[in-house]
């Protein structure tokens, strides 16, 4: 998730098309299926969450800010000033708003790997985009990949696994040009609710200044 290049690279990085081929049978071992179920149960338990994020691009440049997530389908990434970008998903669309340029670029959420985070009822073992699941000491990671079409790329979600309790720590996006963006999350906490106004996509124009 890279706001700086999102407007030009989002279709490759975050809007991968839905695969047309069905998932092959017996893709995962029983142990891998168990890990995928644990991850799916954890993701499904995240309903209304907020926290901090640190974004690192392939050149080591960093951006940071706050994020807000409310299922189904809603997320907001507020970049710390002076970065002018804001990323909002409203349940059907992902938009990048540039407050300085007063532009809004939209992409369909339906075909985005962000669905892995924003679905209410993820079933990862049955998801044909899931390419691999790996388990190491204290870490579980899953990778979803799209190998054809104009928006090839992958996303890998990494979870701390301490004492049998999972916690999302970061994800890595690799686009069709093999450019990598890492997003590290911290200070995640569940909240009772998040205001609906956080997930409204604005159409910015030179004649309407954002009030944020």
C-alpha cells in the first residue's frame, strides 16, 4: 500500500483481478489448512480496529500515519503531513485522495487483495488466490498471488504467533514491476465503533477544499 505511487501503480499493487481458474484440489497439507483456518479466524475477529502504520518503499523511503478499519470493506489510511495523500475504502471502492492536487483516483475494492483484511467471513483455504502459507517460530505468513492479467502481483500478510495468539504485524505488496512496498502496523486496538464519516470518499476539485 503505497500512497505516493498508488495513483499510478494501484491496479498492479492492490487491485489484482479475480482469478478465473478454480483452485486446484489438495493444495495444502492438513497442517497448512489448520494454519490458514487460524489466520482466517483471527482476521474474521477483527471488526472495528485502529492503529498506526509505517510504510516502506523499495528504496527504503518511509511514510507513516494512522489507520482505521471497519468491516465489511472499510479502511482509511491517514498519512502524516506533509504527505497530502489519503486512502479510503468505502465498502465497494478504494480511493486515493490528494488534498494538495485536489484529485481523487478510484479503484474497485472487489478485485483488491485488501479483501483479505476487509472480508467478514474469510475462508483462506478455499481462496484460489492463496499461493502459500508458511510457519516459523513465532511467525505465520500467507501469500496471495495473481499471475496473469494487467494487474499481476502478490501480497504477503505476516502475523506474530506468540503463545498460540496471532497478531497482524505487516504486509508486503509486490506489483507487476516487481516493486515492493511494506506496511508495518502497530498500536492496533479494537474499538467499540468508528464514525461512518471516516469512510466517505470525497470527490475533490479546485472549487471544493477538503475540511480535513
